[in-house]
C-alpha cells in the first residue's frame, strides 16, 4: 500500500500507512498564544482505523527544535511501523465525555444547563 517513510534527524524511519482508514502527518506551529514569547513546533503522526474503529499514533505531538531535519518520502509500505498508542473512536463514548466536560465548565462558570424538550 502507498504511504510515507519519515526520517527525523537521521533516526530510524517511521513507515506511515493504513489498509482501512486515514493516516496523517500533521505539523503545527504555535505562536503568540497564551502569552508564549517563542514559537513552538510539533509533529504528529497518527490516524483512524475505520475497520477496527480506533484512533492511533506513531508519534504524538513531538516537539521540534531548531535545525531538526525531517525527510518525507512517498513509498510503498509493506508493513507500517509499530503504533505507540491507540484509543477507541466510539462516537457515543466521545459524546458522553464531551457532555461531562461541558457540564463541568458550566458549573465552574456559575451556569446551569437545562435540556431542551424534544419536539
């Protein structure tokens, strides 16, 4: 299957690909947020396995520094690299977690939530 071979600072390459789902490489640059006085760069490599319904990571928000060298090659990948973490992509589970967080935030801010009646 087609995928990516990623090398960071001449280290061991990571092979990113998936048979059923989405694999991604995301680069973030965070500047001037929450009083940060310097830029922060991160790379994340992960995705979603739609067959087994879970999110996974090869690299989870690795901080990059000046002069880091990243090489990305598009290549055939016979076997992706070992993932470092995974968790359920169960949408119902995430809806419940989100609801708990909203309720907590409302309480902290002094608000009361009321469920609207179904019409």
